[in-house]
C-alpha cells in the first residue's frame, strides 16, 4: 500500500465523518465533509431536498402564471389582462425546465409517475421510491402555499367563497362535456408521450441533446403538449403537480366538495392514475421497441 493511501486511511479511521484528500503540491489535507451537517446532507438529505425544491419550483411557476393570467382579467385586480393561454403554456414549460434543473442532483424526476416508471423498468431503487414521492408531494404542496400566499388578496377579490373558479388555477378540472373515460385517456396519452421523449432524451444510442440541456427538451415538450393536448383536462401529467396544490388549498380553507368530491373523486383516477398508467405504458413501449441498454428489465437475460 502506498504512503499516500496509508495516511488517508489512518485519518479516515480516526474520524469517519471527516474524510480527507491530500494535495501533493501543498502537502495539506482538506476535509471532504467539513462538519457533520455536510456529511448527513450528502448521504441522507440531498436527494429528497432536490426533489422537494424541484417540485416547488415547478408549481410556483405553473400555478403562478395561471393565477396572474386569469385573475388579471378582473378589472378590480389589474387595469388590463396580463397574459393569455400561450402565457400559461410557457409558464408551465418554464417551470418544468427550471424544476428539473433544480433537481438535477436526484435525477430530476419531479414527478411520481416518472419515479414509479423508472423503478418498474429501469432499476431505480424501490427503497428510494417512498422518499421521492413524499418529497415531490411536499414540494408541490409548499409551492402551492407560496403562490396562494402571493395572490391571496387578488383571490379574495375575485372569489371570496373559495370555489372551483380559483381552485382550478392550482389544480386540474375537466371540461364539462368530457366523459370520465376521455379524461383518463387524455392524461394517459399526454404522459405516455412525455415519457417516450424523456427516455429518448436520456438514451445515448438515440441522439441525446448535449449534456445539461435535457431540461430544455422538456421545456419544448411541455409547451408542445400544452398547445396541443392541454385544453380538455389542463394536462396534469404529474400526480404531485395536481395533488400537492390540492392539499395546499384544503389547508387554506377550500372545501372538500370543491377539491375532492368533484366528479366522484376525479382527483384520483384522472390526475393520478392517468399519468401513472401513461408513464408505465410509455416506458414499456420505448424499452420494448427502442432501448438496448442493460438498465431495462426488458433487456435482462
């Protein structure tokens, strides 16, 4: 064993929290973990915090643009409208891209449907799944609370009774003429397409974008889905994006009838089951037809 490795090992054994690296030019040791917080942050907190913050960013930008565009149509709130439907689609696309960039440490899932699909087909550790899902839901809920706090005075002017009129600016509701099966299919289709493109973007054998530009692809995808598939159900595509703000609204006084009784628990089978089913099928289709890497269960011997 070399002198360098012997010295490093000796120091590591003295204090497992403070691991050291030697820089030969200076002949000094520098702590990788300068304190216990740095150690626990890296090993126990960082990934969960990454998903929490990524979902928070997603919801702040997404619900924020919904609120600004719709509330500003009321002349008691703003002298003139501050955007249109295209503004809304851009806001959600920006929120998705920035959320994924924020959550790069954890892989940038920021979506329970993505996490579950990766666990089923791509070997993502199942022991991490509950942590990721809780972090995603909590981040989305906190993001919803922040945007509500920012716009609460305008909401009180436009909708003092806290009805579906403003709840729909945080969560998703279907158009009245849409039957239940069609609502499910709309979310299923949008999420399946999303996952196929996400997987293609990450596939080194399929012309991926330059390193670090994956979120830009997601910006394009979400913008495209918004302008093409977003009308019928407000394209949740993400259970946390819908359920997190829904819980936030319950915390600030919106009723159970508005949030959870709509269309016999619509919140379960459209913005939760639709995206999860779509993500699983989209991943299966891509892995069955395109992906050749060893990570997929479809490529196991």
